[in-house]
C-alpha cells in the first residue's frame, strides 16, 4: 500500500512538472510572437557583396509570416528547356517551437525550419540559421499618414537576358486592372479585369511604404543583361512621379512592392481583350509616354 502511494505521488509530480514546463513554453512562445509582430529587414553584414540586389524582409501578424521578397521555387520549363521561377505568394502559416520559427512551405505545405530566435532586443531581432550564422533584422516603422496619395500605378518590366517576365500593368485604386503579358508570364496576351479591395489596398500600401516622394527617380546596378522596371504614379490622371530601376537597385521597400504588383494579375478576375479595345489603346498611350520619360531620365 505504501509503495502504491509513493508511485502515485511520483506520477502526480511528473505530470505536474510536465504540465508546468509546457505552460512555461506556451507563455514564452506567446511572448515571442507578440514581440515579432511587425515587419523586419535583414541587416547586411559588412563585407557582403551580392551580385544581385535582393533585400530580405519578413513580416509577422498573429499566426502568419510574410516573406516580403516572396516565396519561389525554380523548375525546368520543358517547353523552352530553360529554368524558370514559380511564385508561391508571400504569406503562409508559422509557429514557434523551442525558439525555432517554423513555416508551412508551399507547395507541399509541410513544416519547414526558418530560423532560431536568439533574442529580441528593442527593435533588433537576432536569429540563427541552419548554416549556424547569426543574422540581425531591424524592425521597420512607417508613417503612412504623411505619404503622397496616388490613385493609379503604371508598371512595366522590360524582361532580361534570362527568363524575367516582360509585362505591362496598370492598376487603379478602385481595383480596375489592365494587364499585358508579353513574355514569361502565367498569362500571355492583353487582359482587363478587377482586383478585390483587399489585394488592391495591399499593392498601393506597399508603394506607400517605399516613400516614393523622398526616394530617387533612377536606380541602376553595375552589371549588364538585367531588366528595367518602370513605375509611374498618378493622381487624378496627373503624373506625380516616375521611377526607373535597372536591376532592382532601389530601396528594399520598393523592390518588395515590385513583387506585389508584378503578381497581382494572378489574383484578378481577368477577361481577354484585343488591341482594338478602347481601354487597351488608352493604356498603351500612357505606357508610350512612360517609355519616353524613361529615355529622358537615362540619357
């Protein structure tokens, strides 16, 4: 009887210890999630020299992680026998387990390790990757109330020596979208349609965060064979600003906005149209003006 009581007590202590440990872990993970909420940009280490400018950014909100630079996977396009990049969006689910940030990785949506949290000190996040290299991310803060307001964006990608998409996109604040997929896009041809309010607001907000009023009108990398990205902003049909970017050399927020607008047509309700369509002709005139503007900037 005495042995039974001792075993019962030990079993109860073990359960209590386990539950207490689990409870502490849950509290810690909840605290970490709360501290992570917001957007973060990777701080580049001194001496790093990347051939291609690709700023790394992440955002957290409740149970969702957003890779501001996008989620991609390369594949072989057997039609052209070239490697291409498939875009899988920006956001997915995440969780924290034993200080490790895990995310659901498309297309399989299996849990995948991202980084281990070392510490979060004020507005700096310290993490450790699978390569055992410590990385730092700074928390980003935006004052969107004082940013320039615009109601239309014209966006073009010229294509590059490789398989960069060549396209024209025009999007209004009300969600009206015009899309011309010329090469290496999911849809080839001329389309018009509608983007829902949530996705439209997201595109415009990305460019607001880029603070287009106070950044330059021209950026360029030092290598060849890259693409030219042209973005024009309008308010009530008046041109406010055009930014020409060769090789995505612009600020991080600007390059992240490119990801959003480049792929927005994939989520729109599109109807194929033709070169005889009046809306097509109107938009092509605007794109011609945009091209002429670019030539003046780069001369």
